């Protein structure tokens, strides 16, 4: 599979870029030509044959620059194979409340485009990479929800999801 794939991301403290890089590495191993680029660089999705978009969560939603990227490029994104991932620290359980909260994170995205694949990954909270205000907000949220900072990312899940992307197309091309 020699598909040209864009993996683009919005991050607040660096956890999402690390996830994007891992996804890009798996797709490269699968034979794709991959560009991993921050959304803030405004990569042109029309230059690629498939797109993966990821965002961290802030205040219960994808980061504003990620939503704006989808909004600005939705015409192109509707015509391409599209996958999205979300990196978050809350609502990680298998209960209905957590599932509904996760779906709410990406509801604005799904109103603009229809991804062929969507996943939610637990993230990493590193207060040293946040601004004073963002760190204070994160600490308050974590205290109110009894969560602890740290790295909750499941690299096997991340790599497994990347391996599954467009697997039908890869096996058909083989």
C-alpha cells in the first residue's frame, strides 16, 4: 500500500503529537508515505490520499484549532478516507456516562465530516508543559474528579488502531 497519508494533530502539552508520531510510524511500516504535521501549520489535505486528524481535549471539546481545521477543509475531508483520534484524560471508563462524554467531544467534528474510523486514547498529563492558567485548570479538574496526573497512554492500543486503519484497502492491494 503506497498511500500518501497526512497525520495532523492539535496538542496542548505534547501528548497528542507523540500519539500522532506513533500512528505515523505504524502507517509508514505498512508501506504508506506519511507526513505528520501540526494543524497550526495548516497542511493541505488535498495533497494526500487519506487523512488522520487528532486533537487533545480542553474544556470538554477538541482544541479550537482542530475544529477550525476540519471546518476549513471539510469539503476535501468528505472526499478522502478520514480517521480521527482524541487524546483525553477524563471519561476513560466503559460506563455509559463516559461513552456519552467521549462522543460529545467529537460531535462537532461528526457534524462536519464522517470519519471512517474514530478512537479515544487516554492521555498524559504533564503540568510542566502547561501554562500557569492551563495547569491550574487541569489541577482543579483532576482534584474534582479524583484523577491523578501521569501517563495513561496505551501504546499497544494506539499502534493496534493505526494498524487497523484502512486494512481492507491494504489487503486488497496486496
